[in-house]
C-alpha cells in the first residue's frame, strides 16, 4: 500500500465506528467512512471539532457546524495549494491520499527531459492537474461538472500556476476522447479517476463496470508514440486493484512497452500503527 505521509496541513487524527477525525489546516472535521468498522471510542466528543457530517438513513446527509467555519479555506501540500469547502455529500473537494500519486506524476514528468502533454479525465477539482502543471507539463482537464472545473481553476490560481498551459473542458469524457481521436491529438500521459456511476454534461450515463474498458481502448488511440504513464484511480467498492492492472495489460500494454502495476493508497492514522485504506490504483509506466 502506498501511504500519503508527507502532509503538514492535513492529518488523520483518529478513526472509529465508521467515522474519521481529520485536521484540514486549522479546521477539524468529523466525517463518515465505510472502511472504519473498528471501535476506538466516540470521536464526536472531541472538543476541537468544527463540523460533523451526519449520514442519513435515506441517503445523503448534512453538516452540523459546531463552531464558526469559513466558507472556503486553503491547505498546502509541499508547494501546492488547494481550496477546501464543505460539500453537500461529506466531501471537501480534495482526496489527501492522492498526494502519493501527485508525487509520482511530478517525478515522472520532471525526469522525462521532454515536453509532456497530460490528459486528466474525470478531473474533479484538479489535484492531479495542479501537480502536473507544477512539474512543467501542459494539461487538458476534463470533467462533466462545470462547478468542479471552476474549482480546478481556483486551485490553479491558488498555486500561482495560472500562467501555465492548461485547458479546461466541461464535457463527457468518452465524447471528448472520441473527438480527440478524430482531431489527431496525442497525449504523453493520461490520468483518470472514474466514478462508479455518473452522468455526463448532457446526461450521458456512466457505469464503471461496462464503460471503463472501452474508454481505455479509446485512450490508447490518443497516446503518443512514447507514453510516459497512464494512471487510473478508483474508489468503487468491491473492485480489486488487480482488475485495473488487468485492464491496463489488455489495452495500453498491448501496444506500448512498459511496466504495469497496481495497489492500494492509504492514510496513516496519527499516533497509531493503523492505516486507513482509501482506494486503489493501476499504473502503466514507460521504462525511460
């Protein structure tokens, strides 16, 4: 398992009974997490908590703000800055466990010694896009939600990268990739964080079980002659990292020479030997 352990502005302070206590800068949040099935006491009694997200039996939930909390604040990871907000469904706009992948992407780009063009599909609020821009790549950031694309712009500006080469695209990712094939555009690296289910900009339905493999086949057609890496992240319950590895072997690795690997990402829990598993990844990477 790859651990994101280099944070200073984020900390996983505790995990118990389906909830995690986190520090985001100076703000303390208590949020649900289905992986936490062990009991280490009632975290909700911690006096530091600014906000507690309560999940509803009918689906969704709501934030209970216990202290005054800003509508928006920022956290830093190394030399990157991200905007944080309370979202309607327990999220904050950033997945801190992905920092280990940001480090990986930056290292690959910086060591490549050539111009790198990155395609970030299902780009969300742009953590990976910001990391790749900082490393010197040009980026095309694609998401079906205009709100998420606007949030990515905020993160790019917060990290003082607004002068770097990035295109923001609000579109269904499958339709966009098909258009890029027709245009003959090529990319040296592709990142994707596909949801389990979702809807595109024009209500296109996405189902990871039937749509991820065809999307990967399309992505092979927009890769350059010497692709640097292809990275897939997933939070889909029940999906093994080996599945992502198999998909990459059956698509990207059939055409290009490189190494395919997979695994989990996680977060260490402060003052504990416990680790919270936070998702899976699959990687294809060149040997350069």
